[in-house]
């Protein structure tokens, strides 16, 4: 019984503290993810700038996250190299380490094909006890028929958030 309780407690700690579709309409939706991580501010910013270290191979065009780069400065490309070309997944529009914030114009994957506007805002704040930081992603999407895509996109974006949070909490 104690093992079962311990396993349940660990699964709660390992998973997102909050992850949900926070709003949805026919032409838009918002997703929010939040989780405590053990990394420093500098390590969080550095990891955000290296999506190849934590993005899932299954959610790339090339089949390998190692083909993803991110130039973490305003106007910088979150790009993926493809044979003979590439794809721009997102563009950095705000990089503000002092405010623990990064923002991207980010119409990932199928959102590009419907002409959606998508903004991914990444923030992190020091926890009250100083031992951890709270990592938060807010993903806001608007576009024709985008609301119908909320659940599958939540699955993909939520997985990437979890992978980054795991990466930031690895020993």
C-alpha cells in the first residue's frame, strides 16, 4: 500500500501542476501549462534556446529534433532543417531575461496551414521557498476553425512542455 501511495505521489510531482485548455471558441483557444522545475534562471533560458535537447522527434517534419535550432533573440528563428530546405516553426518576438519571459509568434505545424495566429509566452518565477521555479507556458491561438484543433494541439504542446520541464528537473 505504501508503494502505491508513493508511486501516486511521484506521478503527481513528475506531471504538470496545471495543464489545460483554458478557453475555446470556434475560432480560437488558449492553453496553459505550469510546473515547478529545479533549474536556475540561466539554465531555464539556455534550455529554451535548445529545443533539440527536449522537443520530441515525433513532432518534427524531419523525424529528428536534432534538426531544430532556435536563435533566442528578437526576430530569431525557431527553425528545422529539412533536406534541401527547412521550416520556420516560430519567431522570437520578446526575449527578456530580467523579467523571466520569452515570447514567440508560433503557428506550429497545422496552424500554419489555416493561417492562424499563435503566441507562445514562456515565463518562470522563483518559488516562495527559493528551492524551485515555476515554469509556465501560455499558448493563445486564433484563426478560422482553430477551436476544433484545441484538443490535439493541447496533446502535442503539452507533451513538449512536459519534456522541457523534465529536462529542467533532471539531475
